C-alpha cells in the first residue's frame, strides 16, 4: 500500500505556501496586480500594505489549521 497524504493536508499546505509567497512579495502584488492597485486606491498606500498583510496572514493561519486537522472540510456522501 503506497503512502497517501490526506487531501486536506495537501490543500492546507498549498494555501499556506501561496499566502507566505504573497506576504513576501507584497510590494510587487500592490504595484503590479489589479487587485493590489484597487486595494491601494481604496485604502491608500500605507494602509493597503497592512490590509494585504492581514489577508495573507489569515491565509497562512487558515492553511495551517486545515493541514493540522483543526478545520475540517465538509464530507459529502
């Protein structure tokens, strides 16, 4: 029997990794993407950085909780 990783662990780690990448590249995200430019228009340059950081930190937290099994997806059937 091959080693299998549960689906929620893979998805959770993927979400956490993408959120971490976004946190590292926050200046690029705000300057080069439409969503980042929209955040900058809505909140101003200084607040947009903090709003984006909070979004990505929540993404990291959610991903780690999903991977750790504290957040459980709905099981159908």
